[in-house]
């Protein structure tokens, strides 16, 4: 994910007994906790990721942010 200030964030999903976060949710949380003024774009890569919650988090911060979902071979969905 790229924030409006030009910083890039990379994350992987976290699954613990007590909670879970998608990779994009974690990247959004990292950007917000770093003081990002907004989010520019995000790419989720994976065959069947649960991207929905992450895309919702992205839109919570910046509704006009661009979001892409790609298969592992790079094919955009």
C-alpha cells in the first residue's frame, strides 16, 4: 500500500487464536499509526484472500483510494 505522503507499507495476514487481521487491514493500521495524511493505493495479491475487510479499512481512511486485487501470477481481477 502507498500513503499520500509517498511511504510504502507491506504486510501479511495475521491469524492468532484471539484475533485475525488481513494483510491490508494491517497495512492500513501501520499507515494510520505512522500519521499518514491519507492513502493513495493498495494492491492485494493472492488467489483467494479475504480482501473485503481490508478494502473497507482502506476506504474508511480515504474513500477515493485506488485498490487492486491480483492473482499470484500478477493477473488483475
